[in-house]
């Protein structure tokens, strides 16, 4: 079929209009995407939901009321801003470049001053901290999530607390009893309370003395916020080790026969073991299909038996 010559100019205009429309559509999409990215970059950084979890995982183990290394406490917002032994504030709201904390967490030749016992923060995490400081270092922590208890401000019980765990020391001298935000060390003869071991964890789920009775392992946490392994020196009543674990309460702490490892179970369905000397994780097992609620080492200490809420057990 032969088309009339007048048809071709019409088709050309149609194609030109279509191409122009597609071009304008693409430009609009690009402009919208750019606006979205700019809005994301300019969005306010939340201390509670974005910054606090970074500090909780990397810093709180060594900078809390029970273990204030360098006289620096990061679990309380005001003391975190102020700083510790160093002169001047650790955080200068609105000025990340002059904030001492940023200097400490920024790696030089692959190594940062903080954290000392862990891998440096990633560049994404560092950039997020700097952005939060430059935006004014605002505190949006909910009132019910602010830590309220330490050795100077112990819990006050108006009624008997829930006791989730207790353990006798190997020599029979001490009875460790779980409480609220603390473990209470009673004299085993019933003559009285000797020490209160107050830490970060709101709920204490499991307490176990080491084989020699000199240390106390504690598994607990704050439901839906954090899990924590604590290692206490029984004689001094001081916190030797605090290891943040997962993002929910942890359970069933146990010691290896030689006292060098502790194992515990997590609500993320994992079994984990840690070195007592430095808190390094040496076992991560994810075979359970529900919460891992108890653990025990075999006599040789080369295997860990775990049981879960899903009525299953494993040997690792």
C-alpha cells in the first residue's frame, strides 16, 4: 500500500512529540530522585535509634557506671557529651570536626583509639556520628529508656522481685540471686547481704559462679533493646567484662571447666561462647529454630550442649 505524502510529516511530528515527552519525563524522574537523595542527606539523625546502637555495641562495655574506663561514661547522655579524663568536652554539638570523640573513633592507618578491644567503626558509622554531632547532637531518648540505676542509685524494692536464677559458690560461702538491674550476693549462712552488683541489664536471666568461685557470669539484658554478658570479680565486686550480645535478652550462661570460656543462648536462636579474658566471641552456632534458653559444657570442655524453646537440643 502506498501512503499519501502528507502522512509522513504527521508521523514525524508524532515521534518528535513522543520523544520530547519521554525526555521531559526522564528529567522529572531524575529531579525527583535528586530531591529525595538530598532530603535523605539532610534528614535528622536520631540519637536513640541510629547513634545509640553504635555506641552500645562498641563502647558501652567499657564506658558505663560499673566500668568507667578513663572516667568516661557513655550510657548517660550528659556524661557522654562532657567527656572523661581529657580536657574539654568529648562532643561539641554543631562541630564534629573539633569533637574529641570523633578523633578517638576515626582510624589512622587502619587503627582507632576507640574501641580498644574491637574493630574500628565503619566509615558509614563514623559519618553518621559526625552528621549527628553537626546537626546539634540532640538527645531523643524516650523517658522510659533512660538508665536510672548504678551503685550510687541502687534499685529500691517495694515488693519481692522475680528471681529468675540463683547459684551457690563452689566453696558454699556465697549465694548469688538475680534481681532487677543487679545480682545480689548473700552470705550463704543467711546472715545478710554482702554486695550488690549493679549493671546495665534490666533483666537478669542467669547467674553462674566460675569453677574456682572467683568470678560470676551473668546473662541478661533489656527486652527488645540489648543482651549483655557480664563477668564480675566476686571479691572486689567490680565488673571485669561487659559484652553486648544481640538485641534482646540472653539466657543460660555456663562456664567451661577450665574457667576460660562462657557460653550463653540468645533470643535470635543462636548459641554463642566467649573468652573470659577479653570477651572475644569464639563460637557462633545458629542451628536452633527458637530461643536458646540454656547451655552447659561437657566435662572436657570441648563441646557445649544447648537447649531451645523449640524443644530441641544441639551439641557444638
